[in-house]
C-alpha cells in the first residue's frame, strides 16, 4: 500500500473524516477510496517530482499532496495536545460547592483573590479587583440611595426612630467604604497623605481583605437595602395593597442586589437573598399582621392576601431562582478568571526563570555587553586600546595532581573551589571593569577595559589599576586557601601587561569569546617567565602603574618572539591600602 494511502488511513483513525479537499465525501465511500488510490498511484509514477514543473495540471497532484500532508500534521498536533483537552472542557471546580479541586489552589484563591492584580505586571483595568470592588460598592450605594428615596416618597406611615437611626448609620457606613475604596484604588495619587502611609492603616486594609473579614463586610453592605425595607413592612403599611405593593417592588430590587459583589461566595449571597425572600413571604402572604382587606370594583371588600400566594409567591420564587443561577455563574466566571490568571502568572514565572537561567549561562560564557550586542547582530568583533591582561597560573598544580586518588576528581574539586573564589572577586564593585576571559587548565586569564560603557573618559587608566588590585586580591585568596587546607601549598604566579587587543566571538553553536593581540602574548610570556608568588610586568607598563605602585627591576629576560625584555616585579603600593577606589 502506498505511503500516502497509509497516511490517509491514519486520518480516518484520528479524526474520522478527511481534512483534504475531498472531506465532503463519506468516510466509507468506495469512490473516495479509489480516487485516493488513483491519486497515490499517479504520485508514485510521477515520483512526486511535479512540484517544479511549469504546467498547472502537472502541479495539481503535488498541490493535493502538500495539502494532505499539512492536514495530517495539524491532526498530529491536535492529537499531541489531547492530554490538555480537559482544561478546555472541564473546569477545575467542584460541581456542587464550586471550590477548586486542588486544596492548594483554593487556599491561594482565598488568600489572593482580592489582590491578584497587585502580584502581576499587567496594568490595572476595570475588571481587576482593585476597581471591581469600587464598582460593587458604588452599585450598592446607588441601590441604597434608590431604596431610601423610594421609601421616603411613598405614602407610608411616619418612619420610626429606629428606622431613621438605621438609615443614617447605613449611609455613613457606605460613605466611609466608598472613601476607603477610592483611596485604595488610586492610592498612587494620594501618597502625600500621611494616613495612607501609616502602618496601622495598611494593617487595617490588609485585615479587611482576608477571606472571612471580607465576607463579613460584604454581607453588611449587601443586606442594608433589604433590612431597611423589611423594617418598614409593619402591619400599618401592610394593610393597603398599594403600600404593600410598592414596598414589594423595592424589596425585589434589594433581592436582585444580592447578585452584586462577585468577589463574595455565591452561597453567601444566594442564602441571604433566600432569607430575605422567605421573611417577606411570611410577613405578607400568611397574614402575620391579620387579614388586610381591599375594595374591588364591585364595592365588595375581600382580603387581598388571599390572592397574594397565587400572584406574588411564584414571582418571588422565580426571582430567587434567577438570583441563585446568576450568583453561581458569576462565581464560576470569577474563579475561572482567577485560575487563568494564576496559571498565566505561573507559566510566566517559569518562562522568566528559564530566561534568567539562559541569560546567566550566556553571561558566564560571554560578557554581558557582548551578549546584548549578539542579540541584534550575528557576529561580534571589536578593537580595544589600552586593555589590561593578566595570566595567573597555579604553577605546582600539575605536580600535585594524582589520578590514582579518586581518579583525580578530588584535585579537580580543589581547583574548582579556588577558581570559584577568583570568580567571587569579580562580583565586587571595585573590580567592575575586570572581565574573566577563560581558564586554561590551572591558568586563570582576565582582562580589563573591554566594556566601553564602563570605561571612564576622564580617568582612562582606572581599569588598569583595578586589574592590578585584582591580581593582589588573587594572591590573598591563594594565601587564605593554603591556610584552610593543611595538605596544600598552592603557588600563584601572575603576568601582567596592557596594550591594544581585538575581542571577538567565534562559532555559531558553541560560542567562544576571546581576545587576541600582541599585548595578550606578552602577558602570557610575563606569566611563563615570571617568579613564583610574584606579579611580573613589562617595562612598557611602568609609566602608568608607577604612579601608584612600587616595582623592583628583575633584569633582562628572554621572551619568545620579543627577544630580551626588561621586566619588573611588583613590590608594594606606594600608599598603604591604596586601591582602585581612588579612581572611582
């Protein structure tokens, strides 16, 4: 069977239909199968080489082949991600309680559901919890104002003193909550107020945003309009159908108001709405205040409450059902929104962590300023003037290395710890212009002045003094290392030189950063011909370094490629404690 036919059969098994141009044909159609086989045979005869021909008729089989292959690739991709299908079809919530199935996710939701926009870098929007809370409180204040004004305009009995006190307290409470929400939402514009920056104020707001305190505050705000109306459902106001009907309409508004505050639990809001509806039914429908009467058009007085269960009771029950349904949908939407934001933040943190790790690895291979330039250009090479170069070698490491003991791994561990101590020196601010180039066996190579951004124009030789101080610090590290390890007596030899070099990156897959030039060769010869435990420099370095350091002449030394050179050994700084900080 032709390979293309097998691919088509795979399409049958995976998706149940063809996704090519013949997908409209039934799956079991023999005509379709014969056409596919005929097309496959034609492709086999032509050797699939018709893609480059000029005639459209010859290119048509190749076009169909490419289209089929594209569709099959799409099917394979969908099949590969089929394990994530539950994320799109099944929400991570319990069907009854709407809690997250994972206890950790539920704890995270209760702890950060009201503060989730503060943990992300995305700009706040009206859908974020900071402004969403303000909108909820504003809606609650509007409903409260509507209910109070409506009760005052209705021809009800004179309001009682408790109702007036309750109205004043509720209005002040909503006003304070509105001010708190406004200050919290736009706190960046109110930083000059000392009350916002106070520790007690911050602790108070933090406590209010916890799960249980948040629900207590939301319960009080939600119940204010309903409690105000129920307080006016006295027997005097229930006598007349007109008064009771107007209060009922206001009560219906307060019941719908329990769909507000989507950040609260749907069970809390729905239960509160149900309690208000049941209290209203008990007061008005079952004659708690007696049997109020009304006069019909015929002049006959009949108890209006007898018609209430058949007219208003279904309305109340349907309204409560609507509130339960809307609250549940809002809860699902809010929790899924939190889950999506949490997953996105988690994935973003993982990607950022991987990016930081990749940058860390790259910057350990290539200097940061070179890596930044490689992000925009494919190549890097740069000429630098007056660059300092040192080679520091552990001259007796080769004599100490012994493969018979643990295969030499223990000695490599010691060398790695020593080089790690050298690397830690580069983290200091006084060595900011010193760059590690590479490690060749037991030889450490470093340079200074390679980053043009850090080089000072007013003090162009500052990096040269930093490199000398770095070499002195390396000697101190080796001395301390020998004191800590009793069986080791490592000897450090350093060669120093400065001059013009060329820096560049070699390779495309395994990048390699290095510097080349005559100054690098001389620095290497200063190390190889140097004295154990000392820093050796060439005569060309004295005009600059002699301003801060004292040198002793060693004499003429043969240097490969340079014949005889006058070299000097660093003796001590001219001023005790002098270092490159003088030039910072």
